[in-house]
C-alpha cells in the first residue's frame, strides 16, 4: 500500500508539473516593427512612427504564475536621422495581449526597463495580475511611459511562438 501511495504521489507531481509547464508561452525571437501604419495596431495599441529593427531577443510568460521575462538585442530605429540608434527612447516595457481584438481582450504590461544606447534591454519579474487563460497570446515591446509623445507605442514583437517549457 505504501508503494502505491508513493507511486500516486510521484504521478500527481509529474502531472502537476506538466500542467504548469503547458501554461508557459515562449517567443523564440523579437523582431522590430518595420511598417508604420495605424493599420498595424495590435489590440488597439498603435505602432511607433518610425520603423525599428532588432538583432534578436526572446520572451517567456508563465500564464499560471504571471512570471515574465524578455530580452531584446539591438532594438534601433531603421529610418530618419537617428537610424541605428534608439533615438530618444531610453526605456521599454513588455506587453502580453490575450485575445487581441476580441471583446474579452486583456493586456498585461511589465514595469519599464532601461534601453541602452545599443538597443539592449532585459526584464525578469511578474505581471501585477496573473493572466490565466490566454488564447492567441501576442507579445509586444513598447516604448516606455517616460516619452509621452510616443503613447507607449509598440516597436517590436515576439515571433516564433511555442507553448510548453521545452526549448
């Protein structure tokens, strides 16, 4: 009987771990927004007014716990006199959009983090609210709130999405 209880406990832990890992959403890379049109609004969030490019990055969100991390490398303007630099943007934030464009759309946004002169930024933390169920999750990198004229526009997005905690 003790062996059966021990086996049951192991199976319960394994199922619980699998269920929690299934709540993880990953984006393999971060790409800049190269178009500038309000037709490219995502969940009502407008894009920046100048094209952006990246060298790469990644994002990860655990929908069950609210843990989120992202990094972006080489996020710079791709046009205008500040080409190849972040221009006046010195902080960014990450936003998870669940059910974009639907009546039940929800947006979860991280606190802002510094964007350095090479266009690199990193965040690890949690959302203030746990996302829970999130169909068609999208991840955006947005201009931080310290640049009011930009209205927290999105300038990059997560690409190559996968579910589960595997790499």
